[in-house]
C-alpha cells in the first residue's frame, strides 16, 4: 500500500468513527446558491450523483427539489447517517472507481470530497466523472484552495489528510479529464478558508 492510499484509509476511518458528529457540524452549511445554478444547468430530469455525500446534507436539498439522486461515499458510517427516502439510492464506493455505466448520469455534485485525494487520485476521480456523465451532463466541484497537503486532527480523535489545489490546478485537471469549464472561482468558503468552486460539462 502506498503512502497516499494509507493516508486515505486513515482519513476514512476517522470519518467512520465520528460520522454523526461530522454530520451535525456541517448540517446547516448553505450551498443553495451553487446548487440552484447546478440544477439550472442540468440537461434533463435525469439522475444526479452526490459524489462523496458524507451524511447526506446535500441529498436532502436535492430531494426537496424533486431530483432523483444517488449518494456515494467510502465511509459506511457516514452513509448510515444519510436520509432514507425511496428517491435516494446510497452506494458505498470509491471516487476513483465509480460503479456506474458510461453516460448514465445527468449531473455530478462533488462538494468537499476531492480535497482528500492526492493530485493523481483527484485527476482519476474527474476522469471517472466524465465517464459517467451523459453528453451535456454537468459537474459542480468545490474543493479547498491552497498549495500542498497536511494532516488535521479529527473532531473525535484520529486524523484526516487534506490536499489543496489552486484555481489553475483545478482548471487543468478538468481540461485533462475532457470536461469543459463553464465557470471557475476562488472565493471565501461558506464555512471557512478559501475554496475553488467550478461548474463544468461533458461536451
């Protein structure tokens, strides 16, 4: 097992051990401005993937908008905290190896999950996003802005590995994945710090 894989596994274990607490901490984060723009750009009333859904905060918002959604996360404990509704499917899986058919999704919402992936794995994740998006399908991406990587202590013990990206980094990764960027911004986060937010499409 290489260093990046070991770090990712340790990060997931930290989330597994504190899933409910993390869900409560971030439950009231308001991403509606970005979600409204994302929904407006969806090519049709297809299926949206919340890619790294955590405890399902954004799944609830899609549900309120009447959008069929799949929530994917590697942490089983985080998925166990997600809302239960017949219009939401939950899948335990890896952002680097999505278990969906080519061109099967209308949109991918990837909020605050790429930041736990190394540059190589982040690029692989975005290539997977392109694979599952239908032509005209939309990606919303939000990841922490910065340079390099660091460990952070978990809320209930353990630690998490964070990888930071510049706007140019994200723009290049989207281009390398074959996704066309509609807009990209570095701006203050709704919680803290600076974030890179972007909307891209499969053409």
